[in-house]
């Protein structure tokens, strides 16, 4: 559980710099330069991610049950996950979905984390998905008071929504029928 905790702290701390200290972040970019700051950010993010993935895998080997989800709720979680990949893709494919969601990546993260909390009741699950859900909600709320940053994305197009939906549903189907089992080690069905 220690690796999971350290990984979550590192990953969420570096991703929370703009939430907590936007001025400090801007000072660091000015002091270090944009690319060295992005490099530091990437190294801490990757280290945190690797530790949380490894920690989560280890914690699942010695699980502590907090609650047991009924089977129907697990099926509901699968349905709830349907818009996640289209939302993620729409974050980089500007169109109506992006405009309606505001920040589709954060909306997708919240849906993804909430659905996983519905289906999984082990301590490690609650730590991982609960932390990411709380972080995404706080980050989304903080956007109204922060300076918007430019995010690399495709040019605005009417076709972007169709691309996000079709490709997103394709990814969703891929995860349902094999990628989740291969990547995470947990079959959905």
C-alpha cells in the first residue's frame, strides 16, 4: 500500500501545481525555462504513475474488502463508461462535445473513476479511484479561476465530433473485449 500511496502523492501533487500554486508554477517556468519545467513535470508524473501502478498491483495481491458491489451495479458501471473514450478524444478534437463538456478529459476522468468505485470495493480501489475522482472534481472546479493554457489539438472541425464518437466507441469495444484484460489483467466479462 505504501507504493500506491507514494505514487498517488507524486502523480496528483505534480498534477495539482496549477490548482494550488499557479503563480509558483509560472515562476518555475520562468526560472527553469518551459522545456526543463515540462521535463521535470514529465519525470515526476511518470515516476508517480509507475509507482501507483506497481503499488496498485501489489495491493491487489493482498486485498482488503471495504464493500461488495452487487452484480447489477458492475453492469451499470460498464454502461456508465460508454462516453469516457469519446470524451477523452474530444479533448483534442474540438467540436460540440468539447464545448458542451467544458473540459472533457476531466469529465471523462470523473466518470471513469466513479464507475470503477461502483464496481470495485477493495481498499486499493477506493484509494486509487477515489483520489482520482476527487482530484478531477477539484481541478475542474479550479478552472474558472485559472488562466487557460493552450493545449495542442486538432483544428476545429465539424467532423471532430464524429471522429471522437466513432473512434471512442471503437476503443471502448476494444477495452470491453480484450484490452482491459491484457493491459490491466482483469477481464471485464
